[in-house]
C-alpha cells in the first residue's frame, strides 16, 4: 500500500484532445452505444468505463492518458450520454454492459486492453475482468465500489447523511416522511413513474446529492451537470435501477468471491481517504483479498476524479501501465 502525499509537485492532466474516430455501435437490440477513439491509433489500447451507472463520458476523461502512448477508447453505457434511447432501462444490466465492452473490443479489432474505471466504473471493470480475464492487460481503478448493501445503505439511507446533513435535507425533501425508511425504493417508484414533473424533480434531487458529496469541498464544488435535468434523469433512473437490483450480481459478494480469477492482472487502485460516496472500506476489502494489487491512498481527497491527488495518482497509474 502507498500514500500519495510526497514532496513532488502533483501532476496535471494531459492537454485536451479530440477523437479521431467515433460512432454508434449496434447491440442487436434496442440500444445503440456511442463510442469514440482518441490518442495514438497504434498505441496501447485502453477502454474507459464511466461511473454512475448512467454518468456518461466527458472530454476530461481522455486526458488521463499520454496520447502518444495510448489508443483511448471511451463509450457511453446503455441509456446515457449520446447512447440511445436515452434513460432506457430495457435490457440494461451489468451483464449486457459487459457484452457491449466485448462487442466494442471485437468491432475495433483489439485483442486485449487496459481497463480504466472509477466508482461504478470500477465495479464494471472488475466484473468485466472476472468474466473475461484473458482480455485485460491491466486494471486502473479509482474509488472502489463493490455494490454491497452496506455501501448502498451508507450513502442512500444512513451514514453519509451525518457528514453532509445540509445536502441530505435536500435529498430527502421530495420523499414524504412516511416513505423515508426506504429511500431507494421511494425514489425508484418516482423515477419510473408516469408523472414527468415529479420524475425530473426527483432525478435532480438524487443526482445533486451525489454531486454535493463527491469532493472534500462539499456542495460548493458540485459539478453543474448534476443539477441539469437532461443529465439527471438518465443518471438517476439508471443508477437507482441498478442499485435496487443489487447490480444484477448473483450474490452480494460476487466480486470478492471471484477475485482469484484476476489476481494475476497488474492493478492500480487510487482511493481518496475521505471518499464519502464509495468509502475506503471497499478498497481495503479488495486489497485484503488481493495483496498483489497496488492501493494508492490519497490522504486529502474525496471521491471525484478531479481531486488534485486523485488526478496525480491516476496519471502515475497510466504511465505505470504503459510501461508494463
């Protein structure tokens, strides 16, 4: 295990770049998945798995990789970002997303690649690697989320509420007190209900709660997109859908129970010490089950990939993976 505070200046993201290829990939069903490629077409392939579920990619995600060394593949998971139809829950599970990753790999004629993911992206990266270990060169993870009942209870029922009571008051406001003993269930009914105005109001409240808590700076640092109804509806609907269904895993500890399938894969974990969204207990449990993994604890960071210490750790991670 390592701690990221050093006397060296923290690194900043690589310069902005534009895709050299993009398009929609057919899934053979109702979904079309948007993808893009950046960097060096002859470089080491890496696939970027965004958070949420339902969060979508953004241009900043391209900048964690040296564009001279990496062929960077990004895609919007089913139902979010530029993928279509927007906010759709049909045929939208962890396992169909894993099928999409494999379909995209084959479409782009990539034999194996590094897998980069944070938060829910770390969950999906681990699930993909366990399912297709032969296709994964390395895992570059941030903010480990094992999608356990304990983690969900902490963030959506009782725990994080004690650290951000001001933001929590806004989160619970749309839900009548009589239903607050099961906030995920109450939100799910509204996010999938017929009332469009209520759906948007609840989506913004759900999304804003996460935005308010991602940084150690709290609500003052909330990214603007979290209060945007267009982003929030897909984000909240898909996220709540996955969470009330336990991530569609056959058992709650499925990831930890199957770590043995991927312990040979070189792995870097960047984890904020003060991550409230996906607390460090998840990263610690993963490291305990997987001693070979490199756990880089950032002492002054929360959850967001934009925290200076997290940026620095992930840049060191991508340089490390490029040299393997």
